[in-house]
C-alpha cells in the first residue's frame, strides 16, 4: 500500500505544477497595450482650472500636496479614501455637474447677491466627489473656502455641547468648532498669510481677544470662544463675496 501511494503522489505533483505555468503564459500573451487602455478613461490634465468637456467622463489625478491641504480634515467619503490608499493615488472623475458649476463660477458677477447651487441625486451617484472636484477648482482659483464636510455631524454626533456664554438660549459645540477652525485655516493658509486681506469690521468677544485682520486669525485660542470665532469667519467670509 505504501509503494502504490508513493507512485500516485509522485505522478500527481508534476501535473499540478504544470497547470499554473500554462495559465500564466496564456495571460501574458492576451494582455492589450496598457498605455492605450489608460488613455481611454484617464486624462493627464490634473489642473481643474483647465478642465472642459474634452475631459468629460475621465479621471484626473489630484496632486498630493493639494489633497493634504484641501481634504486633510474631510471632504472625501471614507470608502473613497480606502480605495485611494489601496491604489496609492487619488483620482476624481470629471463629471458634467461639476463642469456646469465651475463654468458658472467663472462667469458670476460677485458684486451681486450670492448664487447658490444644489447638487442632488440618488445615493452613490457621485455627489460628494462632484463637490470635491468643485472644491479643488475653487482652491486652485484662489477662493476663500468656507467648507463644512458634513454639517450633520454637528447636529447628530457632536463631541461636546454647552450653554452659550455669548447668546442666551443657544448651545455651543466648542470641540467641533475648534476642529472646523483648524480645517478652515489649513485650507486657506495661503490666503490668510496675505497682510492685505482685511475683515469688514472688528470682531471682539472678550476684553483681550478679537480680530481686525485675517493675518491675526488664530484657531488655537481658548476653546470657550471657538463658537464665536466660527460665526466671525462665516460672517466675514460671506461679506467678502468671493
């Protein structure tokens, strides 16, 4: 019995090893030209300022430095972040709604009342990534970004809630406000370093603390006033109109 088993084992091993070799040879011969496949669904134009209908339906690569500035503290879905980490690059599709909003932003008269855009659609159709494309364009264009990745977190999953010290009957979300101020300062670091960037009015929330210009803006001040700082940023940014 042992001898017959040894014979069967020795005969079976070469057969099992030969099958993968044949498969690999066949696969290598049938692969199409890789660069041609990439050009069919990707574009080499990574600057959103230059995107047009010629790039519609294609993916462009987001520069790593832009990603760390614009999306460091939110703005991209978690499932998308996992995919980007897996492939070691971040790519966004150039979609028609994003191009429509970008074209409107190029032609809007910013001296007139603000124009609002609503991106709508079914779950998973690409709304968040469309907004990410528009946000990337706005950053490259030099807009002051007032970006809230997911405002629902402030209402449903707030980290801390306390009674407001400046407005009776209101509640403050100081930890969430502090996190958003860091996000705001990271996205707009280039603009905030400009000494000519002034606020429309002086904003003071204590005897020792307040802002008169954007260069003095500091998101690391005491947490108890972070909520008032958020209101200041949103109000001043809206008054700038850009």
